[in-house]
């Protein structure tokens, strides 16, 4: 099994300009979401899917190249933004729509009639959020699409759930530190999160095909 984690750890120092640029792009996109729709709501989730997902796809495509020891850098990141924006939007809309519908069900919840769809929506939302940690790399780098993309991502979640859980935990810690300690930490979080998502995806993907 090829372990891509050492390449990700090494890149934390050697790819600082790339990680800084990734942080600026992701935080700018996130700021637009907050500006349009503050707080957590169905609208804010959908806006995030439209605005952040294309940027995240570009960042992940670039960190995929880093952990696979291919050519990367800020110029590659900017090219990936043009190249993978639509692919990122297609990936991000799947969990985005499901989470938005789940939040809408939560807001409309009134008695046991809504309990079952609320529970189902919550479970599906969690699964798709975990799968999306794999899905962006599988789409922009491996070229998977549609049903095959999401079935492969869900298979990887079942095989290695701690990878997406760790990625989401790292993102959460970065968000908490950025909002409670200093906002500048928010700029530092997206790059490392994407690096470890890429490293986890390709480590497990290589193991799956051995």
C-alpha cells in the first residue's frame, strides 16, 4: 500500500505559498457565503455549494498532485480553478441539496409525521458529507462521475471511516481556533485540510485496488 501521508506532511513546509493561496481562495468564497446568507440555513448551505465547491475542487486537485508527487504550485491552483470549477459544483451540489432539504425538514418539524423523513435526511446527509471528503479527489483527479463516483466514495467511507472523520475534525478545529483565537488561523486551515484529504483518499484508493 502506498502511504501518501509523508508527502502531505512534507508539503506543510515546502508548499507554504500554495497553502496560503488555497486559504485565501477558500476563505474569500466562504466570506461571500456569510455575506449573502449569514448563519446555518438551507439557503446558506445551497449558496456554499455554489460558491465554495468550485474553489474546493481546485484546491483538492492541486493537493492531489502534491501528495502524488506531481507538479503543483500557485499557478497550477489557478489553472485548476478554471478547469475543475464545474466538476466541483457537480460534486458539492449533491450533499448541499440533501443537507439543505434536511435543514428545511428540521425547521418544519411538527410532530411524529416529520420524524421519519427527518431521521432519513439526517443519516443521508452525514453519509454524503463523509463521502464528499473522498468524492472531490475521485472526481477531479480520477475522473469518476455520477453513480460510480458516489458508490466508490461511500465504499471508501465504509472501508476507512476515520479518514473523512479526521478531515472533518481537522476542519472543525481550524474553524473553532479561527473564530475564538484569531481570524488569521482561518487562512491556514484549508490547505492542510485539503492535503490530508488528498493523502487519505489516495492511500485508501491504492489499497482498494491492490
